[in-house]
C-alpha cells in the first residue's frame, strides 16, 4: 500500500473517531438525540448516524459506521442494495457443510451502473462491491479514461475450497468458501474497450493508472485486497475479500 493511501486511510480513521466523539458530546449535551432522530432533522442522512447507508450519498466520517451496520443486518443490506438500483435477486441460503455455504445469498447481475455476469454471492460482498464500483471504479474511469465502466468482469465469488498459496493448498478455508470474496479480472468500457489485469496492469498510460487506482481504492471497502503485485497466483485478478485484519497488496 502506498504512503499516500496509508496517510489517507489514517486521516479518515482520525476523522471518524473525532466525529464519534462529537456525536457523543451532542447526544449527552441535551436535545442532540431529538435533533438526529426527528423525521425532519436538518442533519443530512450521510452525516446522521441514526440514518441508514445510502450507496450514492457523499462519503463522510460516519459512512463506515453506516456500512458496518448494513453489513451486520441482512435485511438492511438488501434494502440498501435495492435503494441503489442494484440487481441482487434473493435466494435461499446455501449450506453445504460447516465450512462451505453462502449466508445472505443472492444472484448479483448489476451494480449501480455497471453490469456483472450473474454470480451467486453474499449480500455483504455485493454491498462492498457496489460501494467500490460507485465511489472508486466509475470516478477513476472518468478521470483516466474519459468514459464509464460498462461491465465488471469476474471469475466467481463462491468456491468451496481451501486456501491456495505459492507453496500449495493449505488446511485453512478460503474466504471464497463462504462467498466472502470475489475475483475481478478486468472491465469493459462504454466506448467498447476492454481492459484486463493480465494485459494492462503494467501499462504506462492511463489504462495502467486506472487499474492501479481502483486497486488502491478497493482497500477502502474490502479488508483484504490482493492484486498482481502480491504473487503470481493473482497475476490476472484482484482478490477482494470482506473479512480480515486489513491487508492491501
């Protein structure tokens, strides 16, 4: 992870902490709770910790709080996706074994504006992917490529298997075994161009800059992000994983 990205994440964390302290002061200062909870509160929803997450709202220090609450509540997760226009058709939970299955299962076929080949995944993965697409991928495409992303290309989310390393398979279970991750291999743009990590990651022009920016930006929405610079097993895709201690490489 770059120094600039690390500094940005530190500043966001510090701002989030300061905001939480300020909210506590307001709530215990008298009248604060009423101000936030009132249906006609003047506090914008993206600044109000009592309001639900909206994908398209501006990012503030409490967005993380709202996101974590949606990730912890399946009904709220699904409602947030529906409000954003995401196509995530509900399916019964998949239970294959103690280690394999998909809680909060659905069929994801479209994000806020980019399509995806229909994929079974968890609501939490779909929500993280949606936040990344809206707040990172589309702005980066406009900035570097002058167009929008028409489709995110992936090679799946759910796979009942153990982790793979450069030394071989381990005894630990992969995050894919619970659909807690998705692997992105490239994008198709509105102007017809297609970019892949295998072909364009090392590109010196705007295509390479775009891919590197969306890799860095994924670290704001997923806790584990692995790309071509991690090892040869990830030479052709981003591994975007929800659970984890925080690792971006």
